[in-house]
């Protein structure tokens, strides 16, 4: 221990010091630990130390059946649990070449987009808190609560939903679902402009965000950035556009791109995405096709021998599910390519040279969910 | 570029690669560890392939061998390819790093090192990412045993 | 006609008849101190409650409403809890300075409280350099914050303390200069004199444009002086955990916490005294009942306190370099020009 301290100290320049941000720190939203090298207030190096909430889901998947795996995915990116479930279900369904009813596809897409809005509203609230505007948190939660109520009525759970199963949905939608979703959209259309008037237009907020944490398009691609982080840098990476899944090929929506690549661009991409998600829901909500809500699968699902890759767009970016099957009831190897992991890896690149306050604000725009990174 | 054209182009650079599309939606390329870095560099820099996006890097324990699977996509041509590399050396498996080609590989390789014990030459900061430095063994290997913490059915 | 002066005079005479002069004056001082401590505690606790209810109102919540009628006893209960809590701290802290720091903070704000003219004659001591004394005393608090942050042996606390040092020293200038602008009008630093001058019209009206500018600068700098949002870099919970008081718990933490609220009250009270005529009623409507002066004084102060709470719950926080840019590149030059403008206004007698 003594030895280690000495060697660490040697690598510092005289003015620099070292600080442990996390694992218990308000800005890391969970148990991320950042090892910061700082000169006064200026960040010299950011080194994430992960694993505080690692549950080795990939190893557990090698033991579990495919139905069980779906339940584990909730616990990764818990803010887009439905989309995580969908990723595994789509991978299994594609491997089995199941014909999924249109009704299932449409419902999955609607709930997926609702999940995205819920995730973004929470992000917006926390984003405000990270730059010191505490009121945003409650505004974000006010609207998110309504979505969670819809989820609760539909499938009994508010956060870790488990609504998807390989072959469809666990239950059919609640009779109130369509009505309440429409009510929510009507409500949220009046509330989303409030977000802009409370935070976006604020001069202090803009000064804090503009020109901070700049990520170029080349770097975004090289670091594997996805979701709003990539799109804020002008990198067209929306999986919903490039590899549409479920009912996303039936709807028209714009991929939000901004060229600046700074924190404010990432912020605006997310705000704009909420409008786009609402438009997707509006296109689908009135014509949910009639039909079955699931197709029968074997009680024990055995995937054919081979490799299967499925990517979906969660609220944070591209989630990949890579299954290597040997024909048994469990995958031989299952890898989750989580969006947060890649987005975190670029933190050092964009935070160095900024102040401590910039680091916190930049990290907020990356929208990290730690269980998603740690898996 | 479709898979066939890709296969023709890439095999013109390195004739001894093996290609397969069996049991996968992508074109799979198996490469020898010595050729890995060279091939990857070419895949990224050649303007016809231009695989600038490494979207997944997976360590796999094939029991007979340890390997790494790279999923590549081009953001301009929108075609994808899978590169696989294997070694039978379980004691000291080593590949060249690709983190100088794709920055995202730095973290993904650290994860693979952490869970599979696969070392990457020239990696800028190869140390454990999730587990503590004194952790014994590599948990995602198939022969890893932990009778206390692992629930095996 | 009830006047505070007659009450205090009666008590004073009674005390001096009862015991020898030296004992009586000591007892009198203690009595005054106790009265001010009570004002301090009650004001502090109810400002905390007010802040929580105001915050709740801004944030679509209800706020504390269970302990006592509408939560009136909530902060009392909180204070009791804090008193009964264990005092924890870091092992290698500089114990002496660590324990001393909260007292610096709380004593400075307590001392500042004593010179305010709550109403006619209700003023613990009316010194002729009142305003200067206030500015001087309110800057002692930062020593407590610096000591607390440094001696806790915690890097987050140290960063917070250093930020506080930078911030308070910078903004002290603007507070001082903006008050000085108004002193040009009054010609006196004595608070009772300042109030006297305003009998013909509040200073913010008398000094019109330069006075309004001075008031705005004062409110911005004053908010920064109290380390409240949007200038709460000292605490900055999303960056530094809790800033300089990270390692304080129980009553020591409560001292810092109370001092923050009292400081906010003091800043608002100075503004009331200097810009809005202290206990004077608008157009002299309650001139004949001087005891109502307390109501006017507190009313005006609370409106300004509310303004500061409004800032806190709607604005994001500045970054440290932006904070310093605002002071040194904008507020200070504007302030200096403003003083010159005010001097001309007074010289040419174009006051209202």
C-alpha cells in the first residue's frame, strides 16, 4: 500500500492533486467512481473506475434460459427497461424466425417511445440539478409519473417492466391504454415548452453548456458514441432509422442531428427527441391492429446453432445483443454492447481542460446509467 | 458493398483469410493473430471498406481456444463485417490492440482483459476495469469456478 | 403611544435601582444578548421553514406541513434532532480549528444583526460607522468557512473553502461600493441617520437611476456574499458533495446552516435599511404608531428574502470563472462609473 502511494505521487506534476469523485457522489448518479487529476479547478485527467454494481449479467445469461434472460435486461439500463427487453426478444425471435403479429410490433414501439420520453424527462430533471437548478427535477418527475402510471396499469410494473417475452407480450394492453396515452400526449405537449422556458433559455444555463465538452464527429464515431451523444456531434447513428425494428419502419420521423458537438447540442437533441417520440406515438396509437398479443413458443426455447446480433435504440443509444448459440436452452455466450459503456469512454477526451463544474455538466449530458455500464 | 464484393476485396489483400456466412447475418472473417492489426488497419483506412465504427468487441471462450470477435460497420457505406481472432494459448493469450484504430476499443479491450485474461499488446492502459486488481482468475472463462458466489443449476 | 424606548428605559431604570451600577450594566448586556440570540434562533429557524415552503411552492410540492399548524414546528423539530446527533469528523482534522470554524461564522452574523434599526429606538447599539461595521463584520464569516474547509482534511471541503475565499473577497468589493454609492446621498454611515434622511423619500427614489443600478448590483453581490444559488459554488452539491461543511455534522453543521439563512436575512435587511427606508412606512401612513415600524421593516426584508429564494430555485449555478468574470469585468466597472454618476447627481442636486 505504501509503495503504491509513492509510485502514484511520482506521476503527478507539482501543482496537481488527485481526487476521488464517487462512488458515493451526487453527480455520478449511482456508483460510478471517477479518479480525477486536478490542477486547481482544471481537470487534467479523468479515469473511470467501474464495477461497483457489476452483477455479471453476461455470465448469468450463460446459465439461464432465454425467458429468464429477458428479466435480467431490465436491471441493466433501468430507465429504458422495455427497450432492453425488446432487444433480447427480437434477437431470439429472429433466431427462431418467428412471425410476430403486427399488434405486438405496434404496442412494443409505442411503449418503447413512451419509455424514451420517460427516460428523457428524468434526464432533463437531473441535468438541471447537476448544473444547480434544483426545480427542474420536480418538473421532470411530474410528467414521468404519468407515463409510469400508464405502465403500471398496462403491465403492473413501473420501472422494470418485463412486458416483453420471446414471441410477443406477456399480456394484452389494458383497455384504458389508448385513452391514457392520448391524454398524456395532449398534456405533455403543453408541458414540454415549460422545459424550455425554465431551463433552455436561461442565460446562465446556456453559458454553462455552449462550447463545453466538444466532441467532433470523427471522435464520436471512433469512440463508438451513440444515441443523443453521437447525434449531438452530427453523427447519424439512430438505429431506428438505419436498422428499423418492430413497427418503426411504418412511421415517419426525423432523426435529430446537431453539428455543434457541445453539451448544449446534446441537450437540445434530447429535447427534440421527445417531440419526435410523441409524433411516433401519435402515428401509431389510433391504429393498433387487432390480433393476438403473442405467438406460442416452446416452453423451453432452444436457439439454432449460430450467432445472432440485434441492435436497438435505447434512450441512451445503441444497445447490441450478441448471442452465440450452440443449440442448447442457454446461450453459449451472450454479450451486451451497452451504449453507456462507450459513451463513458469518451468522458476523459471531452472533459480534460474544463473545470470541475464543466465535468459535472458534461457528464450529465452523456446521460450515464451506471448499471447499464457495469452490467 | 454486399458481402460477396467485400469478400473478394478483402481476400485480395490477405489470401489466407477464411470467410463464412453460415449461421450469422454478417460476413465472418477469421484471421490469424499476427495479421489482425494489419487487416484491421486496412479495413478502417481503405476508402472502399471504411469500417470506421467498431460497434461491438466481444471476448469469447471457445474452450479449445480463446478469441475476440470484432463487429465492424461503416458509417458511410453502411455495410458490416465480423472479424474473429483466436488463440489456443490459455495461459498467456495475447493479441494486438486495435485501440489505436478505434478509440472505443480501449475500454472494450480492458473489459475483455478483465473477464478473459486476454492481453493486448501496445494497449495504453491495460488494467482491470471492473474487478479489483487482486481478483483471482477470469470470471467469464468457461473453466472459472467460484463455489461461493456462483449459483449453478 | 407605545415606544420601544419607554419600555427599555423602564427596564434600565429598574435594573439600576435594584443593584450596583457595574452589576446592573453586566446584567443589562446579558439581557440584550439573550434577546438577540432569541431573535437569531427564531429568525433562523423560520427562515429555513420559509425557504422550504417557498421551494415547495416553486417545485409543485407542498412542503413540510405536518409538525404543528402548517409545519410551523418542523424546523424546531429538525433543530432538536440536530442537537441530539452525534458529532462526527475526520480523523486527521485539525481539531482546534475544525471546532472553531462554526463559531466564526455564527458570531459574525450575530454581531451584524445587532446594529439594525428594527424600528425607532429598537437597535442594540447605534454606532456612527454602522454601515462600515456591517460590511466589515459580514466578511469575517468567510474566515470561518475557510478554516472549516481547510481543517476538515477533505479535498472537497478544501475546494469549497477556496472557492468561498475567492468569491467572498471579490464580491465584497461590489457590496461595499454599491452601499458607498448610497452613502453619497445620506452623508452618514450611521444607520439611524440613514433612516432619518429617508423620511422625505426612500433612497431608491431619491437617487433614482444610479440608486436602482446600485440596488441591482447590491442584490447580485449580496446573493454571492451569502453563497446562495446561483452563486452557491461553495456548496455546489452536484460538484462537491456539500462543499466546505462536508465533514460537519449535528449542531456544528446546524451553525453553518443557520448562519447561511441569517446572512441572507442580513443582506436583505441592509438593502431594506439603505434603499427602502428601514422601518419607515410608505408616504408615512403609519407614522403615528412607531411600533408598526417592526412590521414594515420585516415586511420589506422578507420581500427581499423572497427575491433571493426566487433566484435560488430558478437559476442554475455559475461556473467559477464565469463568477469571477461577472464580478471583475462587469459589476466592478459598472459600480465605479455608478459612483461617479451618483456624485454628479448629488452635486447638481438632481435628486428627487
